[in-house]
C-alpha cells in the first residue's frame, strides 16, 4: 500500500497522498524499510520515497508539512528524476 501512496503522491502531488505515505512510512520496521528501498526503485518511486523520508524527518523535528505548492513541486521533481534521467 505504501508503494501505491508514494506513486499517487508522485503522480498528483496531493497532500492527502503525502500524508498517507508519511503515516504508512512511520509504521515500518528497519527490515521493511530495506525491502521498501528495493521495491521503490523497481516501481520508479525511489526519489519520492527519499523526499517523503525527508518530510518525515522534518515533521519529527517540529516543522509543519509544506503547503500544497511545495508538495506539488516535490512530486514534479521526483517524477522528472524517475522518468527523465
């Protein structure tokens, strides 16, 4: 399900997809995180996974979730990185 939310966030930049990915990401073990890295790469969502992990770290540090415009920018950049490299 996390791969699907990451893919949806990357494709749309919608806040709800980002929030769902963040919640799902918070609940995984280290072993699952390692498996996720491999699976994300094969599903072309590795870049948005990295960005989502950074968002999770920022939230843990007390920063707010970026606004809609910034989330769309993150998603566009991740999509470009995955499909235009």
